[in-house]
C-alpha cells in the first residue's frame, strides 16, 4: 500500500513538473522573422504606414513550425513562405524591418536585441519552473 502511495506521488510530481515547464516555454515564445542572420520580433501592435515602407529586401523562404527547429535563409514562425519584407524609411535594418501581411498592411519587426532590452523586465518576472524526476 505504501509503495503505491509513493509511486502515485512521484508520478504526480513528474507530471506537474513537465506541464509547468511546457507552460513556461510557451510564455517565453515569440513571433519572429529571421532575415540576414538577424532575428526580428513581430507584433501586431507595431504597424508601419505605407509611406514609410522602403525598398524590398526579400521574402520569407521557410516557415518554422517547431521551437528549436534548425532553418536556413529567411524564416518565420508566423508568416508563410513568400511573405514580402521591406526596409523602413529613416530606420536602418539594424533596428527594424517592415513585413507585409496578407491584407496588404505592414507591421514592424523589431531586431530581437532591441526587443529584449525593452521587454527584459517582463521576461525576468516570468515564473521559472524546473521539472522533477527527469
């Protein structure tokens, strides 16, 4: 009887630890576009007006559907292959790029280093958990 009780506790702790880690990983994930060996974070809240959109710099060549997946070239985990990428007038690509959405509007992709600086406090406040039993 005692062995069954201990086994049930160990299994419960293991399952709880795995589910907590999965939830934490999801909360740290973000939507991105990778271009020219740089990572840009994309947010629907950062629209780019048509008159600010500059020259075409390329398009998404690979859709990334798994976290940690290796990819080459221009990739995204939110935009499909063929999505057009542009410079933003008056802003270097070292700060951001414009991404054309399916409806023809543009949103800004912010270089991940800049995004991390702005959001570091939010990330460090995330609850981190360590799985038990692995």
